[in-house]
C-alpha cells in the first residue's frame, strides 16, 4: 500500500563532514571545530531545507590508536561538548530539531533529565536525546573504569536509566503551573509528583525541578542492532538510526523492531526508522564519482590504514603499502558489514597490495549509501521509503556544508516533485514534525479521567 506520510530527513554532523579527509576540502572551514558560526551555518542551511533535525554524533573521549593517523583526523580529537552546543543552537534556530548523544554509562539520570528538559524549553520543543550505552574502550578510561563494562550490564543499566529519566520528566503534569498571582499559588501541588525510584543501579527520589516540556518530554533516539538494542528501541525510542548496507536486511530490521512495539503498548507509527546514508551527488555520474575520488586522494595513507585496521580489528602499522595484504591478518568474522568484509576478502585474494586495499575500502566505506545523479539518488531513497525499509534518512554528508548544499540544490527538488518530502514544517515542535503522538504523563494516567 502506498504511503501517505512524508519522508523524514536529518543532517548527521561531524564538524567538517563524514569523510575523514573532509577538513582538507577547500570549501571547508578549517577553524570550524571551535567556531560556533560554522555549526550554526550548517543548522541554518538544514532548517532552510526543512529538514527534521540536526544530529550531533559524539563520544566523550578522544580516540585511541596510531598517533600519526589521529593527528590527521580531527573528528574525535577536537569538538564541542554536544549539550552546550545544542543550548546555543536552541536560541539561534527556530524549527530544526536538535539531537545529541549522551551515554547512560557515564551520566546520572537526574542530570540527563534536567539537561534535556532545559534544552527542550529553550528550543520551544525541539530537543532529542540519542541514547547510547557507549561502545569504545577509550571512554571508560576517563570515568573510573578500565574500558567498557560488559554489554549485558550496559544495557541493563541503560534500560533502568531511561525509565528513571521518563519518570522524572513526568514530575509535573500538563497544566500544573497555575501562575495564580491573586491567590499566590505558582503550581498545583496535586499535579507535582515525587518519583521515589529504587532500583538495582539507581536511587532517585526526584521530583525534577523544571516544568513539563513543550513536547511532553524530549524525543528519544537510539541505534543498536543487537537483541537488547532492538527491544530497548521498541520499548522507548521514537527515532532509530540503522546502517543502510542492504535494503532487504534493513526491511527485516524495520519489521522486527516495529513488530515488538505493541507488546509494550506502543503504536508502530510512533517510531521512525532512519538509516544513515552517505550521499555523493553530481549533475552526472562522472561528477559524483569525481567527488568521491577527490576526497580519497586527499586522505593520507596512515588514515586509511587506521580505518581499515579498525574494521578488520587488526594492527596493520607494520605492513608495507606496496606489498600484498598478509592473509594471516584477516579475522574470521568482520566487526561491521559482512557484505563489505566478503568483498574485501575477494579483493585481497586477487593479489592487490595493502595500499590498493586501503583505497578500495575507503571508497566503499565512505560511499556507503549512494553515489550518482539526483534522479538515481531519489530513486534509491524512494525505494527504501515506499517498501518500508525506512521512514527517512540520516544524511551523512561527506563534507559540510558543500555536500549538504549539493543535496539541497540537486536532490531535494526531485524528492519534492515526487511528493516525498515536505514544502513547509507541519508544526512548531520536533514531535509534531515527525508525526509522533504526545506521551501520556504516568501520574495523570494513574488518576484516570479528570
């Protein structure tokens, strides 16, 4: 059955763009990592295009690895703390949703509830928390841990963490603020609630000392393809980021997650599944391919070697670029995409050198998604949307703002011509623009009809 809703779109933001060589692109602002004006510019361009949101990916730690390579990749090594950035964007933008990553492994629920409530008020209802449990050892080293906690423990803590935050966000019912100057009553005490949570990982009395937000509560985003991750998404998330490596696999993921929602008392329409795709667009196929090649040419071999080492989970620093790839360094299974891993194995078996493999991986990795003309990219996105492999996309632009500008100029008019994307925002909050229902306040619900 043909869809009647519109495609959702978000801008994925690493400072200079998704490509590790994006900071070397002549159109990039080399000072942009510490210049709010650069990120506000990206936000303004996204908002002018009527995108749903801007997503600030984050890890609260510098990367660990080959120092020679890391000195050439600024993404994790120099960037703003995301909630500080969202607070500034909240008062300098008008319609764009604002998404930031905060880990349940290294914060306390009360802090997160208060921070995101504040941003939701500052933005008049445009805040979104991307919930993660963290998956990099380097983060734990900064928070009194030797690496990561076990996967099961992180998700157990994460689920309780989100439950506590939801409870704190319900501290004030809708309409609790009476603002009655005549009688001197600021809020209705019967609509203000103490949580008194006592669980395995957290003891939080509450209540939260900030009123219910314009969205009822901020939007919840999540990524994670594991069984615990999918169940957590079905129970709590309103946006899910997925990896767009294969349409059939993503269609199965879409069905899997949404089919779990009724068991949690949720409508599947209250969750938007949005794969991340890298888009390289040109007026011709040759122009689009030239943009990919240009960035790969700018990428230093040490950077490519580090990227390949991370994917294969193998140390390749001692391997000469002009020698065949050592087969004993190939793992039995990939860290990421199986299809890409199998392709790399075939490439290695053909006798290519390490340098050639690095370039081949860089092209495939940074081209994850679609490279081509506006019509080809629109066809790709339409098929995923109409066949319910996706409700929209996180657009991982190789360079910012130039790749964003290319998409807006070339692809967006084609999506609109096909009736797939909005002309104007539907509402004033992110929840309205995403077409999500207003969450019920647990304490008001327990009272029953007024």
